[in-house]
């Protein structure tokens, strides 16, 4: 009898211990920040966000994951394998619509918006030796269009379609991340690369400092033909070494996206801390200079997360 009593007391003590431990386990918040390739803009901004969240959200454990960017990030968010991710606006819209050709198995209905941040500029850069100075000049040449079904590659498809071209017009189509594309151009194994990123992206800066380049225009009439969420934009002269004139191109907004399984409090903190720490983000990459809370809801392709909505009500953006 005493043996049974001792066992019962021990079991009760273990159960009490587990019960006491449970709240602290729940309190630990894990935030996986989904970015892109390490040579793009998403990655350094993601690293900065991870540090901001880790330092300011109580009990938060953060991680930065390098990915193939928009399409992969959105699929990972739908699967609950990330808490916040970067994505291009057209990719987000296609994900919400369940566009299978764009790389989405079905409607990604768990996606929720945090904020619109800065615009990606479609930047087509060729080695001067290639002789490519226009979209038409790409016919018969080799071009890297980004990782397969990445946000960049979706941009490439739409630009080509609006210009009355297709990948079949190219001499060779490569599906490579930014840094790898640049290395091939340096080695004279590739003529040009199309990169959808913030202005001053590290990969193109690296290329321009290594050899003479041509920045290829995307004419305004081509952008108009694509329509929203694309807008006509300009790559200012001097953005890259040797670029002496403004170059017209297309721009499309970037968004920070989360999912419905993230708690309202965490989504609120992620949104609030984003806008309260813009100097740190700008120090990580100049593209963050364009982040403006007044424009955070412009063109949001998915419903806002309730936690983010709470923040925008606090600052008067939503009445």
C-alpha cells in the first residue's frame, strides 16, 4: 500500500512539474524569417528584421532562412514553416488565386498581410561585349531569368510576353540565382541577367565593378501592357558603375507576409517593430529608405493579419 502511495505521489509530482513547465514552453516564440538568395536584397533586410525581433519580442527565438524567394516563401508560409516572409506583389496575388503555373498547388488561403515595403525594379543587365542594348537584342543571346518559378522568373515571363517575345527567342535560358548569374557573365559564359530587386542590389554592383555593362530598358508601353501591379519606373543614372543615363523599367511592390496561425500579438509586434526600426533596416540595405508606413497598405493582395490591422488602427492608417 505504501509502495502504491509513493508511486502515486511521484506521478503527481511529475505531472505538476510538467504543468508548471508548460507556460514557459508556450512563452518561447519562434520566428523564422523567410528571405531569398544571400546576394539579393531580401536577405540582408531579413537578417536585420531577425535581430530586431530577437531583441525586442519577449522570449523570441529568431532564425533567417535563405530561400529561392517569393514563390518558395509563400508556399512555406502556407505550410506554417515560417512566420514572416518577403514576396513580390504579383507572386502574392497569384498565390492567393492558386495559380498552379506560377508554382502554387492551390489557393494559399492562410496568407495574411503585414506591410507593403519597397518596390522591386526589373533590372536587365548585359555585358557590354554582348552588344545587348535593348529587349530585342536579347534574341539569340543567353539570359539568366532567376530561379525557376521565383518571383524574378515570373517577372521575366510577364516582361517577355508584353514585349511580344518568349524564352524560345533566346539562344539559351538559364534559371540561376543572382550571384551565380553574375559569375557566369564575368566568365564570359552568359550574356545577360534579369534581376528583380531593390536598386543597388549587391550582385549587379559586383558585376558593374568587374566589367563594363549595359543596363537594358523596359519601355513604358511594355509596362502599361502588363498593367497592375506593375508600374513604370526609372533606374537613376549612377545606380551602377558605368551607368551614365537614367534607364526606364518596370517596378512591382514587395510585401512582408505572414499566415493566419501566427498569434495576433506576434503579428502586431512584427509590424510595429518594422516601422520603429527603419534606420537599422536602411543600414542593412538602402532599399529600405523607400519603406513608408503611409504606403504600407497600398495594393495589399491578401487580407491583413488582425495583429497588423491593430497597429495600423493605432497609427490612424485605418479608421
